[in-house]
C-alpha cells in the first residue's frame, strides 16, 4: 500500500510527465477495481460464515462454553469490520456531492455520539460547541460523517473508561474548522508521523484505516487534517474544509 510520501512522489511524477500521468491513472483505476472485487468476493462467503455462526450460537447456546468460541466470533466480526473499512478507504476519494447544512450534520453526529456513550453506560464526559452561521456546504455528506465518526471513535479509544472528549466547529472566513479534542493517552512523536498512512495501527484490534480514509476524504474536499498531541494533555485533530 502506498504511504503519503509515495503519493506525493507519484503526484509530482504525474505533474512532470504526461505519459507517466496516463499510465499511473490507469494503474490506479485497475488497483481500485481489484480491491473492490477482492473485498466483494471475500464479503459474500464471510457474511454466510458469520450468519451460520450466529445461528449455531442461537440454537446451541452450549457452544459458548467451547474455549475458542468467543475468540472465533470476535475474529469474524473483525474481518467484517476490516472489509467495510477497506471498502470505504478504497472509495474515499470518489465523492457524491450535495448541498447541506454542515452545522446540522455535526449537531446530529454529536447527539448520536452522546447517545452511544449513554447507552454503553460510559463515564466519558462529552461536550460539543457547534457555532451557528456556517451556511450551506457542498460536499459528500456521508463521507464527511465518516471522518468525524472516525475521529470520535479514536478519541473514545484513547481516553479509556473515563475522560473528556469535545467536538467544536465554527466558520472562519471561507473555511469551516472542526476540532475533535480528547484528554487521552496522546500520540508519541515518532507515531504521529505515520498515523495517516493506511494500515498503520497501534491498537491490538485496529485496522489502521480510519485516519487514512479521513485524510483522503478531507483532501478530496480540498481540505486538510492535522493532529497535535502530547502525553500530558491528549490529542486534537483539526479538520479544515473550504466553503
Ligand atoms: N485521539 C487519539 N489519541 C491517541 N492516539 C490516536 C488518536 N487517534 C488516532 N490515534 C492513533 O492513530 C492510529 C491510527 O488510527 P486509525 O487510522 O483510526 O486506525 P485504528 O483506530 O484502527 O488503529 C491509532 O492506532 C492510534 O495509535
Ligand atoms: Mg480508528
């Protein structure tokens, strides 16, 4: 998989040489199609395996006693999540534009996230400050939602059982600036260099695709995403989107 340095180098080559641009564009299209096909071909049998395991568990609850059962269920769930994340990573640069209120989108995300914390009896303190007056926004609503949910999910993983997470957003001239801040474990200086690369994860059950998708989606909107972190105060991700 290409990392961000490779992608910058590839973009430079494409700018410098028309033939290289044509070949690289074709290769990227082939690569995109191959990943879609592989994900699709694996997803179908995996969905069947997952459904069968659930039926077995429902009809024979005693299987839960088998010492490898819960690990197997977890592994299958992980593979399903991985395939979903791989598909959204693969499609993250293809946008379906519509005009919508980003203020409303962020408020809905904040409400859903707060509800999910409540439902899980979490002690995490969550606050949001979405400043009105952002105006209409043109972009891919579903993909942007994915960006903010990824950031909130990472913040949740970082703070553990207790901690603070905040989501804030405001319009600054011709940009919308969204910050997701937490007071969690932070990211070390050497890790922060790599967190936006695909498949880079420092979690036991991570896929390493959340931030790479978030970066691709943000950049496809002409925006930027940055992380600042320290082990004392936690982490803040700032997404800037041009209006
Ligand atoms: N808010 C955060 N606090 C601390 N570390 C983070 C945070 N967000 C991301 N990270 C680090 O960046 C890595 C990559 O994140 P991501 O691409 O979402 O993949 P995953 O969550 O599957 O590991 C994580 O494994 C984690 O080490
Ligand atoms: Mg993640």
